[in-house]
């Protein structure tokens, strides 16, 4: 079964103080129901909304300059390459027209040959994340790292257990949040000034419930992943196993 | 007067140097603003004034006696930093709020509005950030197609954000997980 995992936007609570009224939390579901899961037959329609996909193998690979800030585009490309290296996956990356849906997504289906699935980053979401220039770089990276976390679970097959028979995405989202937090911890080890806290602000900033988990639950997942890298200094393989156990133990 | 004639001539001969709708995606508004501010400090080069709309060009010429530069902006010293702190889209084009700091320690929030169809700057003004090192009085464009008043004393083209906060102090992540903030 091919799935697309939806990552909702992300802001609420204290984050609203930063982003004002445009920062809003939403849980938008597909017309077919099923929470965040989008039926396979819709994958092609989402790919049709994609811009120019690329596989970011290194920081020298240029992604589409969509932020309006060349230095941020370059830094984002470098971060994508770091994610690929940190997570041991190489998905295709593309922006797509998310209109008012404000999302990023991951699917195991590659939009480009030989890629480990596809990460699709909504242009509306990008625009919103850019609104606070002081945290925009880390905010964008946090969302992308969450999607890369999904790619990890697609590639190693954990997604089947994480979703389970009922198809509920909560545990897979917890795993993706954990892996995003793990990436923030790895980055903070490399660069102490890295704004790891923004990952909680963004991914854990969602108010209310929803199938991704509450703000508190998401923040906990991010922080656990962060601690696995920063404090416990777990290897990727160990972090994946620990993140899997963490996610499987969670209840919505 | 020779300079203003040169400015007028180059202006009339110029093509758009700012992004049109087709090319605006990778646009960094700090680049043209830096050129404009520097031109306001050293009275040129004339080509920089081509970025201004005809009306704005005329106002600058009128305010500066045709020299194209402002004594007080020059006194602020070289630009040492620029940060885009806000952006709003209007039907005519985008308006950016850009915090500019100078060698003297003065800081000002510049508001620069572009006409998407012409690629030129239609609106230009600024507000001082810190009272202890103020820049000179407000510099205004002639008209504000984006809805603001043309009265220099009342002009508020967009509602600027307050100075950028220390995000870590307001961060939910920092409050909940201080180890992520160290």
C-alpha cells in the first residue's frame, strides 16, 4: 500500500506570538477520509502539483530558489544534504502548490528514479515559515526533517508497524517527530548555536488534538529525539530503534 | 545641476532593473536598498536612481536640490547590516520592511515598495529604531500607491513589526526543554 503522509502546519500557542494571526493550526483531512493518509490514486495528482524535483546529494546541489532569500535557499539545500547523510536516505525533494492547505508531505513513491521516495514541501507552508526571519531557517529544516523521518520508516519498513492495522497515523507521526528532533540534536552537536528549540516551537506548536498528536505529545517526541542525539549520542541505527520503541509506546 | 541632468537622462533611458512578476522569486530586496542608501550617502552613481519611479525620483531630486544625497544619511556611516523583518504583498507589488544598521550605531527600518509591473521602487520611507542615534527626518516618496497617506507626518505605509524579539526567550521549546536552548 502506498501512502502519503501529511504533515500539518504547525503553529499555535506561543508560536502565534511570533507569527501573528497567520500562524494557525489546522488539521485538514482528505476528502476520502482516512486522516492523513491519501489514497494511492491521489499520488499522481500530488506529483502533478510538484515544481522541479531534485535529489540533494550534497550542499552543492541547487534547489529551486523559492524562499526569496538566496542565502537561505543555499543553507536549506545544505541541510537537506545533511539530512540525507544523517538519516541514510536519499529522497527526491520538490516544492509543490499546496494552495491554502499549508502542508509538507512524504511518500515512498519516487518522483525521480532511484530516489528513496519523495518529500514534497508546500509553497504556502514555506511562505508562512519564512514570516519570522529570526527562526525561518530552523523552522523550515524542522519540517523537512520530519518528512525525512517518514522516509526512514518507509525505507526500513517500520511504517507498517507504526501505522498498524487501523491505519491511524499517530505513531508514524511520533516517529517522524522523534527523528526530526534527532536531527536537531545532531546539528546542535556540530554547531552549538543551532536553534534546536525551534523544532519544538514548530512541530510541537500545534494546538489541540488531531491525528499527529497534541502539542505536548509532539514536543515530547521532538525532545526525546533531540536528547537521543545530543545527550545520549546515539548512532543512527540505535536512534531509529529507540525512536521506533518510543513511537510504538505512545497512545493518542 | 549637471548631476540632476545626468540623472534625468539616465532615468529616461533606463529599463527596469528590479524584478518583474516573472523574475521576483529569487529577489533579495536588500540589494537594491543598499544601493539606494549608499547613493543617498555619496550622491550617486546616477544609474542607481534608475530604480526609482519617476515620481519618487522627482521627489528625491526636489528634496536634495538635485544632488541626490542626504547629509544626515551620509552621517550615519556605512551600512553594517541589513535584515528583512517583514514583507507584505499588495496588488501593486511587495513592500518590504528592512532594518538597516550603520557604522555610527544608528538603525532605521526602511520600507520599500516595488511596482511589480514596472520593477521600480514606488515608495520609500523609514523610521528610526533607536532614539539615541536617530537618522534624519522621514524620507517620503511622492505618492503611495499602496494606500498610505502622502502626508509626511502621517505616513505609515505598512504596520511594521516591533524590533525582532529574542526568539529563545519567547520560545515554547526553550521554556519546556531548556537543554535545547543552551
